[in-house]
C-alpha cells in the first residue's frame, strides 16, 4: 500500500513494482477503475505511462488496464482526478494507443 498525496487529501492505494527494460524499476499506484467497455471491476494494470496518439491533454499521463472479462484495454489518465477512456492498440505500432476509438471514428464519419 502507498499513500497518494493530493493538495486537499491523502488516499491509500495499492502499488506494484513496474519493471522497465534498461532502466530502474519504479513503484506505481494501481487505481480502482472499471472496464470502459463492459463495466467489469476485474481489471489489472497492463502498461504504465503508455504512448497515446490522441491525448485529451498533454498534461495527462496514461496507464493501460486490461479487462479479465472482455479482454479489451482501458486507458486511465490522472492529474488529481481519474478519467477512464476506451483504448485501442495500433496494429502496426503496438506501443501506440488510441483513446475512445469508436467515438473518434463516428465523429470523422459525421
């Protein structure tokens, strides 16, 4: 467990060691989120500090969580408040993610 300190409160959260290739491992907070596709609570951290092609804001950092029920990815952003987004992985560049893919596709078609 780890204490996350915000300007107006302190929250105790689960944390896990995130091992990185060729760099020192770091401890990251695991947020209690639901799957953005099926609303399941059975999600686990999959990728920390993911590269997002269409970020909502450059300030946000994104983590990818994998749903154990529907097997689809959910992206979360956090800067004092947690935001949940549907995520889709780029087929050509697997290290690249897109947020809310169905919404963006529908907007382009309109």
